[in-house]
């Protein structure tokens, strides 16, 4: 019996030790970069997934904070917006991504709910146990989060390869404008298949999107939809496929800035099929903030 208890304690010690290592890595590479508190000097905010990252901090001269984050869904964006309002930020204007994929099932599956819980208020959940579970479990027990385990593994592997073999980067992908047309078309078709997995809109995302619209209406926040630029290859692959966030916003009485085709002939502005590089992002920022 004593040996059994000793083995159990040893097992739990190893698990706790592993969790501590993953927790340290997760805090640095997963949570820290996401969990930020904007300065209250800003009264305009950009909300988008990874498509908005190209805007960096170009909008700060226009008093606009870029609150975009890779994989953000409308569920994550809703938490951020409510956080700003409840913490007395003066939110006058919101730029919101209404790209074709934003109401899709893939955007729901690949979200940031384990990170955006940082902005979750107790009043947003039914009871404290639910709040505690959402707020703290995945933070202090990162080994239960599959995404964190994958990121931690990749980080450790990259450090190992750099330390022993001096390999700095495993990503050997060429720049978008250096790929052949066949490669561009193949990657675009694959991206379409991943982004548009279902024919119908995701119900919970649609409900949350409408809630964001209603919050802006109620608080007289100027809401502006933004469709980010896509490469010509992806535009051709997608065709008319669209979950319709832009149409919903227009029907709700808000404008949409459609930049989807604006750089379709500028492959050198893209780092992949649907993300601008630094050059493209700067030019887009000039267009966006000069127009609004």
C-alpha cells in the first residue's frame, strides 16, 4: 500500500512539474502577448483576427488602438468590447472585420476563448463556479489545453534545434510573390476548404455578432466594417462564397469599407494568400485612416 501511494505521489509530482514548465512557457508565448490593457487615451479600436495584425500600431496617430489578434472570433471580440465599456474607456468608434469567413464554423473552432477569458467579467456568466472554471483552469493548468501543448512543444523543439544545430527557423516558405501560379492556386484552394467548411453560418457567432452591433447602436458607437485585402488567387478560389457578415452590417445601417480587391494585382504586398506583409499593411493603414 505504501509503495502504491508512493507511486501515485511520484506520478502527481511529475505531472505538476510538467505543468509548471508548460505554465511558464504558456505565460510567455501564449497569454502574455494577448492579455493587454490599452491606454485610455484611445477612443477608436480595431477588432479583427490575424488579418488585422498587418495594421500594427499605424492607427495610433489617429488615436486608434489595434486590438486585433490571430484567431479572434466575434466571441473574443465581444469580450474585449464589453471589457472596454465596463472599464470606462471612451469608445467612440470601432473598426470591425466583416470578412467572408468571420461567421464560419472554422472561425468558431479556431478561436481565442481560452485567452480572451482574461477580459471576461463575472456578470457575463451564470454563476461563480462557471466563471472560476473559465477564468483560471486553463491558465493555471495549461496541460489540459491542447493548443498550448502544441505551441510549447514547437517552442522547445525550435530551441533544441537552435542550441544543438544552429537552425533558427523551420519555416522555409517562400514569399508569396516568389511562388509559382500553381503553388499559389493550390494554397488558395486549400485555404478555401479550411475556411468554408459548412454552407450555413455558425449560429453562436451570428448571435454574438448581432449583439456587438446592438451594443454599438445602444451606446452610439460609430461602427465601421472592414473587409481586408485578399490575393487574386484566393479571390478566384473563393468566388462568391461568403457567410455574409458584411451584408448583415450594411442592413443594420453601418458602413463597410471593402478592401477585398484593392491589392489583387500586388502580390508583393502579401506574405501569403490572405495576409498582408508590412509594406501592404502600411499602405492599407494609410487608405483606412485617410478615409475614416
